[in-house]
């Protein structure tokens, strides 16, 4: 007969006096709106409703907090792109949907406009932060290229199609749409851009 040891009462540390998820969302919105460079620790603690010691204890330094924000963005607000590409039957259909949804996402009044991954490191003076976000964008570009290349091989796209050029074109359109949204362009304008971009495809 197995003997089950008596359950131990878990040792609890001092409970945090704030909602970590809510604080993280506030940090995300602030970085999204102002970018890495223009967002100070004082700005973050004010927006998150916490004091600096709580920020450092819960998230580490500003860079570690930003990395967590980027991960949260990819899994939340920015996940529309990966869903579109995964759920549509072809790369062309997935990219068309991604661009349409980018128009809606970039102009949603419930959060800052544009794309955090595109706008947050403009004029960034931290090479490590800049390179980390750039690496994500580069990985997204390579994923687009791979999808298009697979469709060319499968006969869904013309044999003469250039997967690298089409992926670069798509990424450039997305970045332009994000900046236009930041400049005040509305959803209808960006939807026209998305439609026009797909008409350029071979």
C-alpha cells in the first residue's frame, strides 16, 4: 500500500497589491502609443498605477517589461496576421485577409493606431531593443516568403512568381498602412490600399 505524505501548506509570498495583467496591458498601450524611446519608467508606473519597486519586482527592468509587452501583443492584438495566414487555404487568400484585417486593426479606436511592432522602435537608441523587434519583423517576412514559395511549388501561384519580392511587397504595404493609420488615415482608406495591393499580384 502506498503511503501518501501529508499535504504541505504552500508557502505564500507577500501578495502583490496590483493586477499584473491589467498593469501589463496599460504598459502595452503606452509603448504602442509612444514607442520605446519616449516611454520612461515614470510614465509606465503612472499608467500602470504602481510604484517603481513594484514594477521592477514584477517585470524586471524597462527592457524586460517591453519584451513581455511585445510577446503579449503578438499573442493578442497582433495575432490576426498569423490566424489569417494559417486559416486560409492559400497564401494569396491569407495575405488578402491579413491586409483587410490590418486595416481594421490599425484603426480600431479601442487602442492606439498602427502596429506596435512597426512603430514602437522608430528612433530607438537601444541597439538590443531595436534588433530584437527587427528580428521579429524579419522572421515574419521569411514566413510570408515560405508560404508563397510553397504555393508556387504546389501550382497555386504562377511558376514565374517571385516569392521573395511578393513577401517584401506585402511587408512594405503593411508597414505603410501602419504609418498611414498613425497619421490619421481611416479604415476605409486602408481597406482600399489592401484591395489595390492584391490587384498588383501576378
